[in-house]
């Protein structure tokens, strides 16, 4: 009898507890050599915990991790790297003021120095080759901090794959939601490199986009509440099967709640008149009425994110006027935007959305408290703050040990739900959302969509910026497309007559 070669990686009955929280309860997982395994599950299901246990960031409380059939105890990410395990984390870890090639080889410089002298030229050449092999057109000499979010993500990915050249082992690459910050084009580049690298590596891919799984994975494992709830070779998996294994119930038909879409609106709430940002945004005029959802579509760098920044006061326009309920808004001031009841869910949420060291409660009540600053008495009592927090934890099903849990101990998607909750708790008249579905599982997205519908019903004016076309078409009353920093079209999107994706894309490229 010939025995098959062992899988690249195996987890046997792995349990992980964080204090009273059981993140993983007896997980068996198998990653075959030269294959791509998709790992999907709700926010807080334990996906990142599996990655931490494999890459030495966390020790399993029970169970075993096997690499090439042999049990290993990996005490640190550095140790894991020597075993060939590289990770692209959910939150980015590059050093902004280093050059791209320095980041790619961070911690591995010794391999490039001779007699104590750092071989910068060799490092640069090496990094350039890795980027080239992956088909990533980024200059190894660029300053990392000057790159876009998506480009930095591609550098992280190159850094992980570089490991295969640095150690005499076949790399196991762990990707934790690598596509959530990437544009469609960048996602294609990543998938091309994954396909190219499959013959040299074994890859575990965590994603909330089922389309990612079907595009590059050979098999998929679903996780629910810290346990494996299903496993399929990709040919026998379907979106509906996965959806049910992830959420625990079948997918509902009205995902975007089109039947709840308003078709008549109140008075204009948000008005932009010839708003311009030199070099980034050509003059835009726009009016959003009470109860209206206006979608803003465009590729990366088209101006759509800039528009959001201008409305929320993060960026000062060089010209033009913004009015809320007819009153002029002081430009470039977050405080003024807040005072005008403009809420925002920014694209880079771990930077601008929440404070990791603070608790769920203090993050959640933050904008409400600030809006009362300067008065003699804090309006919210401690008890009411706690009640409000608990109500939103329940309503959005935020998975947390409690309202005093630090945000950084929440799973990525649950931290994002807190960003929503803080605005919903405070109440807003204008809500600007940049890519609201990012990092959220299919069930959580559906809940957020339902909430947006109910905000619209209550007369909130909503600006929905997104690269997700089905989402923007499904939710919006009308869609504004951007191209090269200017509005290229305005497309009506009533519930009974939604435009096709092609009709929208044509105006974006
Ligand atoms: N350091 C920690 N301390 C306490 N609890 C933690 C810690 N890390 C993770 N958890 C908890 O473990 C559970 C699983 O979290 P994990 O980050 O693995 O989820 P996930 O599947 O990656 O979710 P997401 O899709 O939102 O990223 C969550 O309930 C989370 O709050
Ligand atoms: Mg995660």
C-alpha cells in the first residue's frame, strides 16, 4: 500500500480560548499541497483565530497543528516564517516611512548583508523580481506611505510570497481578507498571482466574497461559531450551499430590500454647489433629498472617495458651497459636519472609524458625547450609555464579550459594526458611507442594508459610495458615476427598473 503525501497543513481538534471566549471549538482543517483552500464564515466565526493559531501569533488551547504531516509548536510569527508560513493580515502591518523593498524584506535583511554591510542593491533587485513575478507594477523604491490602500495590500502580498525564495521550504501563505480593500483590477492581479503561485505554494484564503472563493479556490471550508460547518471541493459547492452553511439559514430573495425602496422624497437635505478640489475633483453639484439614497460609483481614484471626504469635512474643497437643510456648512471641518448631523463610515475604518484601545461602549457613544461638549451636564448618564450600547450590541448582533471589551479584541467585521452603531445611536440627518459592506459577512450585510432602508424611511439623506456594483444598484434611488475626477453620468435606479451593471460600468471606464 502506498501512502499519499501528507497535506501541507492540518489542524486536528484545535480549540482556542481567549479568557471566557471560546473562539475555536475543536477545528479540523486540511490544506492540500499546491491547492487553494477558501475559508468562509460569519463575522466572529473564528477565521482570523485559525490564522493566528497557524502562524504562531496565538497558541492553541488544545489540539495540534501539523505542517507536512509533522506536529509543530510555533511560538512566534518568526518561527512560523522559518517553517514557511507567511501571513497577510486583515489589518495592514507595513511601515509607512520605509521603501517598498525594505518592507518586503523587513526582518530578513541579514540574508542580504555581507560582512555586516547591508546589500541594499541586492534587496532592491530581489524585491523587484518578486513583484515582477507576481505581476504587480509597483516601484520597489516607492515610499510605502505614498501608495494607495490597495497598493499597500499588494505589497503585503508580495512580502508573503517572497518567503518562498528566502527559505528552502515550500511556503504556506495565509491571506486574511486580502481583497476587501482591493479594486476589481487589483483583485484580478492578486488572483492571477495566486494561480501562478499555486504550483509553488499552498494557500489559505479567508474572504467574505463568495465570488473570490469560486474564482480561485480548489476547495472551501465553512466555519460557524468556531466550528467547521461544511467542506466542499469547489466543483460541488454553490453560493446557496455556502450561504446556508455560513449564516445557518437560506439566502432571502430581497437581499437589497428593493421592495422597501422609497420612490418619493422630502425636501433637499444635502446640497453641493460647484464643489471643487484642485487636482482631484472637478466642480460637482448635487442635491440629496430626505429619504433618498444616492449611489456614487467609480473606479479607484475617480474622485468618489474625495467627494465623501469633502462632505464629511475630512477635506477642504478649494471652491464651492455645501448646504445642509439650507444652511451653509463650514468647509473642511469635521466638527462642523458633526454639528450638522453628518455621520460617516469611512473606507479606512481602522484608521478613522474606531479607537482600538477603547471599549465598545466608549467608541459607540463617542460622537454622541462630542456633540454635547461645552454644556454643563453630560446628557447621557453612565447607565443610559450602557443601555444604549447593549441595545446596539443586540440589534446589530455585535459579537463581543460585553460592552467593556476593547475594540481590538473584536473580530474585524464586528469592529465595523461598532462604526455603524455609533452613528445609528446618535442619529444623523446625512449619512455618508464608503464601502459599507467591506469586511461584513453576508448576513451582517443584509442587516446593514435593512438599516439603511429604515434610515431612508425616517428621512435621512444617504450618500452611498461603493465599488460593489450589485450593492450600489440594489440600494440606490439614483447613481452618480465618476470618471477621472468628474461626474460622468447620472442614472436613475427606481426599484421597478434597476439599471444593468453594464449601464453603470460604461460610465466608469
Ligand atoms: N485577543 C482576543 N481577546 C478576546 N477575544 C478575542 C480575541 N481575539 C479574538 N477574539 C474573539 O474570538 C472570536 C473569533 O474572532 P475572529 O477574529 O477569529 O473572527 P473572524 O471569523 O476572523 O471574524 P471577521 O470576519 O469579523 O474578521 C470573536 O468572538 C472575537 O471577539
Ligand atoms: Mg477576521
